C-alpha cells in the first residue's frame, strides 16, 4: 500500500517489442526432428535457464499479504502481525503454521506476500528467525512472494543504499534461490523513480542475477505499482511476472464500468503476466460485496477489480490479510480480512466480512458457494436448532438430530449477523441482554443491528461474539446455547456441514 499519496502517473500505451530474428526454416526443421527423436528423459533434464522461456501464468497466484502492524515501511526489523522480534525460529515457524493454516482453511489461499528489508534477511538477527515463516509457508505448498520495502527514514520510493540492497538480495537468493516456491519482487512501489529509470534498475537487477529464472521474478509497475504497460513492453523484462496495485482511495467515485475501464487501462494486454498483488476495501462496515446492484463506491470498485482480474487471467493477492495501517481504526487496518486472536502459538483468524472473502475467491476462479448451512457442534455432533421451529424469541439449543429443517439453517451475512428463517420471518442469533459474561443465553431475536447480534467465524472452529469476545458454547449439562470464555473445548467448535 502506498505510504503517501504522490501524484500518480497516468497509464501508458503498450509498445510492441521489436520483431525477433527468424530461424531458417531448414534449421528449424532439423531442430524439430531432433526434439522428436530425443528420449523423454533427456527433455526432462532441461537446465534452470530453460524455465525462463516458459509462459507466465499469473492466475496461479491466489493469495494475501501478511503485513506488519503500521505498514511495512520501517527503519528496522519488519515483523508481520502475530510475530515478535523476540521469537525464536521455531516459534516463528509455529505461529506461521497457525496463521497460514487459517489462510488455507478460510480462503483456499496458495500464496503469501511477505515484506523484507535490509534488517530482515538471512544473516541478520531477526532475518534468521523470520525465515521460519518462509519455511512454514513453503512446507505447506504456498508460493511466497518476497518484496522489498525501502527501510530508509525518508521512505522516498528509492533505494538509498545500493550496496545494502544488493547484499540483502544476495542473501535472500543464496537461501531461497533453489526453492521454486519462492518468488522475488525487487522493490515494492518504486515511486521515487521515473518509469524509464525504474525499468533500467529492474533490468540491471535481473542481469546481475543470471541464476534466478525470470519466471520467479516479479517486476513492479512504475510509481506505486500504478500500471504495468511500460514494463510489459520492455523486452529486457520478458519472461518475468509484473505486479500492479489498484485502490479506490485517493480517486473520485466511479461507476462499476468506469472502475473496469480504469483497471484495464493499467494492465493493457499484459493480464496473464500480471499479479494484482495489492488491492483492498473496508471489511468491517458490513458492505455486501456480492451485491451487483450496489451504488457504494467501494463495492463497485472491489467487484470491478475481482471480476476483471478473473477475466484477464491475472493473479490476485489481497492487501492485507493481517497487519497494515491503523489510521481509520485504532487497533486494526479496516481493510484487513481477518481478526487475530490467541496467544503464543495458539492463534486463530476471524473473518470480518464473508462477502469480501467471496470476492477474493471469485477473482481466483473459484465458486464461493452458499453461506446458508447447518451449524454442527463438534463436541456432540448435534446441530444448532430453534426449539420447536418456533418463530418467537427463544433460546437456541443443540439438537442431537441434524435434519436440515428451516430451524437448523443458519445464514452468515456480510454485516456479521447469523440469521434463521429468512424473508419477513428472519430472526438473528442474539446474545440476550447484550450480555458479556459466561452463561449469557444465546437465542433468536428480532434483528436490530446491535453488536450483540454480530459474530465472527474463526479458523479454529469457534464462533465468537463481536461485542463480548466470548465463544458460542453448548452447555454441557443442558445442550442450550450460551456464551462462555473461549477455552478450546469441542463444545465451542462448529462446522458448516
């Protein structure tokens, strides 16, 4: 995310690269014959350099940014939310396993973008421990994008110490150059350079590191990754991926179609090479990002970005899943997808807005599915149930038989409510009396938008009241629904199938 709002350059028209020299037909025919005759085992031993000629498929990047609290610009250790600079390598890895597992279980993510700087790479005190997060990610099969945020006090969008910058990347590539799941983004938002100067710098970064396959390099667009048409047209950067950032803030409101046009102007014909590795919108205001008729600017923007990224075959990496700036909210970035709960290495992620999750999944080519389902209690295998299918305001229970009737069908809404019945009969799951103590009864009530009717689903299987922070709990003696302090019992864990 841009650290400031410099004047953004407009998009440039893509320029076709010069025509390539053609091979003689006779030589080409001989080469084809030789390849046909070659045994498959010989073809499978191609050198790493051969990978550079592989076509780029940006759509395989389905991920999120895991950022530092306060953004990744820091003159010192860059420590993503949930980690601590005092953590050991093993602790970092264990915490990362929990957080990355949450990204997988709630999103189906396969990519995480992590910040680095000269204080946070192999060979530095924090950097040696921070590799635990990278190692945890690759062990889970994640693609990891390592991106450099400048760490000078000025945050000027320029590299102020080229020797330190090169040493940083040499250390990173020395550690992860042979790991095909790790990708290198030389610099995030190089807004201190002209488009020409940035392309020259990126080209030199590549030529200085011939061992790195080009299809593991991600070149930022000029400015604040504002557009990719110029870097796409530069033949020196052929074979690399490109990265785009696209936000609604700092821009006038637009219609859905205008947002689509704006987005496409930044990409040109380079969609299949381009990863939208920063984009985001408010996730705590209850906006319904699934509403195609919405007149809200953020909804139009996010729908346009996710629709267009999917249609152009792009990758999509949301900003942020965790971390980010705490400006509009004192304790979290209001764009963040998740709330982080827990202590030590026992961490869980809570979804702020299910429709935001839906749009990200859609950008990745997935079907988000329905959010109306049973709520099965793990401890009893029974389902959350309105007794007697009553339409009165009654305490909910966990019924032994999950039969899928309308009184067992619960719907998650973008605003955080859990509703039952629907239509004019809709009721909300409510912490009675706005209670915030253990044993507060939970049941159906007329929907009123109160904080005691808002809930978050967490990656550890718990459902927690937004107002109380307590867990939705099945009372062990009565099977009634109540609030209780979260302690990890199976009577506090729920499944949607």
